[in-house]
């Protein structure tokens, strides 16, 4: 019991300190937009590989000032807290209708992204890059479509339709990134949809 009270006091002190230490906008502490991602792995991809891909994906979004929080589960979860929730499903195989080069699909109306393990594994062998890295950039790209609220592709960077050798080198070195314009748009969309969810 005493421990609990002590913990509460510590908690209150910490909150007070961090609130006054942070720059504030309109009286509220500035915080990074937080996107929750529920990942349903229906493929044979090992959980460790998926988590490594998530960590690499998170680095790219973190560099853009967007925080990602992950839940790995095959169950349906009700999750409150993040500004926005996206769902990612890793399927063993791409549906036959999908273009041969596609690693995934972004279903914008459902806020869901599909990732195709067979395509990701095959591509990682062709370009000689670790599978978790290809899975991570596939996640980054398809989530980008959802957060940008657009199916469009960019002439350069992670949102290109096809990756050339320069893009692959950037992926290999962990230097893939979004443009400042894309980052602005994603943050504005998260803010807009987050406040729509609260109402
Ligand atoms: Zn795309």
C-alpha cells in the first residue's frame, strides 16, 4: 500500500516536471502524432522478422516526427489511445489479380494495408537484401498511401512506384525517407482524422 502511494507521488512529480519542461502550444504540451498499427501476421514469417521490420519502419516514421505504436495479434482488438489506428495484414501470397511487382496494397477506405510475404521474400532474394528490410519498406510505402490519403506515387524516394538501384542502396543503408512535403501532409491528415475520431 505504501509503495502504491509513493508510486503515485512520483508519477505526479514526473508529470509536472515534463509538462513544464516541454514547449507548449496553446497551453498543451507539444507531442508527436501517434499512429497505432495492429499487425495480423497470417503468413509463415517468423515473429522476430516481423518485429525487426516494424523497428526499421518505425525509424523512418520517427525521422519524420511520427510515432508508431504496434500491437501484434491475430485477434480483433479494440484500441484507444493513438491518434489514429491502422491495420496491417501479412498474407502468405498475393492475390492473383495483383501486379507481379506489387509487395502490398493500401486499402484507404478500410485504413488497412495488405503485405504479400511471397513477393517480399522473392524480391529480397533478387536484390540480395534482408527480408525484414524489404518487409519494412513495403510497410512504410503502403502506410504512406494511407497516411497521405493518396494512391499517387512520387518521382523519388520511398513513395516511388518502382525502386531503382539508388533507392535500393538507400534502403540497404537505412536512408530511405519521406520528403518534407509528404511529412507535412501526413501530419495534417493524422491531426484531422484524430480530432474526427474524438468527436
Ligand atoms: Zn504504391
